[in-house]
C-alpha cells in the first residue's frame, strides 16, 4: 500500500468517524442541557469545506512547500495517524458523556484523567494535528493556511462556548482545572 493510498484511506476513515459521531453522540434536549450556541453549525461545515478545499487546491497547484519535498507526505501521514489517535482517545475517555454538540448531562462529572490530565480539549488538539497533516501532505502553503486558519478560528469559538458551559456546570472545580491545565497544547496554550 502506498503512502497516498494509506493517507486517503485514513482521511476517509476520519470523515466517516466524524459523520458517525454526529449521528450517534449528539445530545437531545431531553437527555441534557444543550449549550451549543451554534458552534456545531459553524464547526462542521468549516472543517469539511476547508479540508476539501485545501486538498483540491494542493492537488491542482504546484507544491510550494520546501520545493515539494516528498518526505512531507510521510510527515503528513504520521501526523494524521497521531491526530486520529489523540482525537479518538479523548472521545473514548469521555465515553457516554461525549457529545458532538455542547451539552451537559445531569450525571456528568468533570473528567481530568487520560489525555484530559494534559489539556482541557484533547479532541480538538487531535483535530488540529489532523488539519496540519492535511496541509503538509498537500505540500502547499496556501493549502496549509486554509486548512489551519478557518477551522482553528471555528475551534476557538467552540472552545469558548464549551468553557462557558463547563464553568457553569462545574464552577470552582472547572476554574481550578483551567488554572492548572492548558487548553490545547501542554505548557503552551
């Protein structure tokens, strides 16, 4: 199997998993307090439109990144695998309390174990790694910018919405957790 085939297969596994998450994990109004504030309606289309556009642009325009070095495709594949692992580990750690829309369940507790001991939003860290993987794989600076800038802006809004909901639900416990744990990257942000 070539790097191109493996990357494409894993990319479509990611897309499929995100669609499946939308269908299976969305919290209904009867199951919890929904605090989404339109962030899902923004995030989902921005992520997929930016990813698609970046891949299309990278395929039809010259490879401008480091002279089109082929090792960037390998780096992109490695980052894609890493991003998927981080995202899926974060989702599995939350288990039944994971939801694609921002919602608080009545019996929900604050999770600070697994990847949540290092960052508050590891599933979004995984997504950012996936976006970087797509940009590197395409070996085009414009592709990298598109797939990083727009989805990152949407993720930052989503993080803001989530943190308001978590602060409301868990109060001082979440504020203390926020003081000791970075949002996306350990020790950085």
